[in-house]
C-alpha cells in the first residue's frame, strides 16, 4: 500500500505466490526474531490459515505446506505460532516440539548473525510479478465473498479452505488496484484494466449465487479496486452500507 505507485519494482505477484520464503518476507521474519529476542520477548510466527477439508487430497497437500512452514519457523528461532483452526494445533505443536523439546521458548537464541538492511526489507523486485487470470479471479472472489460476510457482521470467513479476514481482503483489493494503476499484464498478455476487472467480477458473481449482500459487496469492491483515488481501507465505504 505504501509503495503502490512507486513503479513496477514494487509490484507484487498474485497473493498465493508471495510465500514467507521470498527474499523480502524472509528478511523481515529473521529480523523479527532477532528484535524480539534482543528484548527478551517471544517471537510468534504467522498463522496457519488452512481449514481442514473433507477432501483428503486437499488435506494432504495443505498439511505438508503447513508442516514445512512451521518447521521453518521453529528452525529460525520463533517461540510459537498460531492457527486458524483447532485441527492444525497438533501439527503446529509437533514441529515446535522437535526444536524446543521441553523448553517453553528459545529466547536465548539471539540470532546475532542476522544482518537485515532497509534495502532487504524493500527488495520486492526479487519476487517476479507474475499474475495469472486465476490469481486475479481469486483476489476478486475472495474480496467480494469477504465483504458480503462482513456486511452481515461476520469478520472472519472460511473461503476456499482458508480463513480470510479484513487484512487478506485488503491485500486482495490493493493488489488489483496496484496492477491496474501500474499497467501490469496477465501472463497471457492481456493488460489488467478496469474493464477486464469488471468483466471478471460479473463472472465470479454468477458463481457465488444471489445472496442479498453480494451486490453491495460488489459495489464496494469496485469502488476500492478500480477508482483512481485509493481509499485507505476497503471497509470505510462498507460501513455506509451496513444495516
């Protein structure tokens, strides 16, 4: 959001490909552990947002990703983590137990070898900004589904087997705004324009059904993701639509 108009060096690829191991994210997590432990504070890792599914194939892939993520966190010196669903607690706990054993934390690991600069934290261009139609559609659908739930008073929503909140909806609509206003094209060559986004919005709405709040959610998303003026937060215009 801060660098949304700073040019293509600050354009992120689609949301699902910006993992915790890309350079600028990796830099901030290592600095976070060092900073917390220097002050005697616990460093808590990121949320495992996956919601267990009735499909065992989906679970197999997701659990493997969560396990690798928590293993990385524990190995980096984090003292704990958090999950969106109680079904992920044991998996998360087991990865930290492998590293911490009986210890309640690893604050004694000061990570003094870590050297992170401002340039490292801003090295967005090291993550190539590849955007697919599927990624654009996902941002649109997640934003609209979340806003529809938010307008009904629900602030955290399971969407596509992930727990989504205002932060992830905000990332999704901000990315769409940034792609439009920086002249970004999809991997198939089509430029991301307000017209293309409006077209995909209508197609995604057809998949979602006819809930009463979807029209209001659509209007809010369009206002936040397409307009020339960048609204500070997507829920600001949504407040005006609440019952």
